[in-house]
C-alpha cells in the first residue's frame, strides 16, 4: 500500500529544442517533481502515473521483470496483453533497446520522420540479446515502441534514461484516464506518485501499426487516423489493412452471456448508430425495456442528436462531446467517467461515422457498449 502523492508539473515549462534529446525545464517545482518520479523509475520497481499526449500512462522500467509485474498487478491487467515501450528519443531507442548497427526497417523511416514524436506505435523485432523484459512482450518476437510528444513524458524518460513500459493508467476494464484525477480514482493506494500535467490533448490511445507484415497492418486505430498513416508513411503504406479483432474470438468471456468489458464505466452503455436526431430511437429503447421511472439516464451527444432532456424525464444529464472528431476523442473518456460518477444507471451515446478520427472513436465505443442499436438495420 502507498499513500499516493499527486505531483504538479507545468507542461509549458518543459521544452525539447529541435535536435536536442534533453529537456530545458524553466520551473523549479516542475523540475523537482519530474526528478522525484525519474528517481522512482530508476531506483525502485514501483509504477508511476504520468501524462502523455494520448492518455495517462502507468510506467515502469521496460528492462526489469519486477517493474513490469507491478504494472500488471496495479492495473489488474491480464498478463497476456503486451505493453508499449516509451522512449524519449530515437538515440535512446538505438542505444538502449536495439542491437548495435541495427537499421530500423526502411518502411518506417518516413512515418517516423513525419509522425514522431506523437501518438504512433510501431512494432520492431526483439533482437537475440534484447534487454527488454519478456513480460513486456508477452513472449512475442516483436515489441511495440513509441516516442511520445508530451514534454512531461519525454522529460521523465530522458531524465531517468529508462525505456518505460506503460499501458494506460486505468484499472483494467475501465475507461482510459485523461486527467490525473482519473488515475487517482482508479489506482489510489496502489502507486506512489502521479505526475499531474493537466488534461491529455488527444484523449484516445496511440495508433499501433505493424510494418513487419506484408501488407502492413493497423492493429489499433488511435491518435493518428488511417488517412494520416497513408499520407505520411509513403507508398509502402498505401495498402495498409485495418485488422478488426472479432469480438469474443480473441477475448476471454468471463461470464456466459456477458461481453468482455473494456473502456467501461459502471453504468450500462447503450450505443446508437444511424439514428438521426435520436428522439425516436431513445424513446423506443426506454419503452421496450420498461425502464422504471427511477432510472437515471445520461446522454452523450455529438453531431446529430438533439437535446433530449425536455423530451424524456429519465434523461437527467446531458453532455456535448463536440462535433469534430478531435473534440469527441478529447472528451469521450472524461465524459464517460464524469456521468458515471454522478451515479446514472444507463449512458446513451451517439455514435459517429468511421472516417478519420471516427474509426478510433467507434473502436472504443463499440467495446464500451453493452448494447448497440443500429437504426439502419
Ligand atoms: O497511447 C498509448 O499508446 C498509451 C499511452 C500510455 O502511451 N498506452 C497504451 O498502452 O495504450 P496499452 O498497453 O494499453 O496498449 C498496448 C497495445 C495493445 O493493443 C497491445 O495489444 C498492442 O499495443 N501491442 C503491444 N505490443 C505488441 C506486440 N508486440 N504485437 C502486437 N501488438 C502489441
Ligand atoms: Mg489501455
């Protein structure tokens, strides 16, 4: 057990000048707090919470089995799901993780040039004498790596000079955290420190691509869209294939009849697709499920749903996720957590088109939802 401490850091006080791999830090408290966290990473096997541009991460040394074990333990995450390794520079990636004279496969060169630092994760082969813990890779022959653009994340990794294995810093099955308070809510008592750098910009996790397969694959849509990858990767990425995991096939079903939960609040999430302004579909759902007058429903709406509060008194809370893909991504997890904590029983969410950022948004929403209602079928 820990008494979890929240360490404030100012994201605007940390800068990486072009071509430099070490940060310039202009605020004393920020520097002191990043140093505390960096020391913890270096000297202990305790995982710590830290901000990235996507979501908050739960980080520990990727080189130490015990650190990695403690990450899985704090999150209560199944150990067969491999973790992403975070580095502060390409120089650090080469020096700490790759064999001498190893050349990063050419298919990645343009992607890295254009999209790192940023929410892009690539797969690389695990070399013969790789220092990476086999618990990070779940014994696979590849490892996932990214260079985050968040100055606090980069500074933490640079100052500790430790490649950091980091899943999202939520308790397993819960929505990913985009504020330090989300991490505290889920992991309080289980970790010593959380670096609090405010809200994460992107709001959804990084895009995971596999350039070692032919054709190249997108394993998880995220902060960069499929269109971004095609546009910035060069010719070799023009035929990238989005691998959609078949729900229930690769994922363990814990209780018969219940879907594996992921990104899930406590309340039941109902996802509406192709339902126009939503009035008829929501009304029908409430009626056909005979919801009691005491049932509390929250509505998270975006582009097309109209305000439903006046129309049905079961809908007590309403939040606008925004209309642009970047806004919806930024707001989604925080809104799910917020209305959940207000104690609603059901959360209605308006789905979006699967173009640009919409693909990643719908990927998370379809996993969070217990029920999906498609107005087009
Ligand atoms: O934005 C992010 O990526 C966040 C922040 C904290 O950086 N991290 C994150 O990590 O989302 P995590 O552990 O929740 O997601 C890891 C993803 C999973 O979908 C996993 O299956 C995939 O990366 N992955 C990791 N290593 C892999 C490998 N060797 N082969 C295939 N997929 C891998
Ligand atoms: Mg996660």
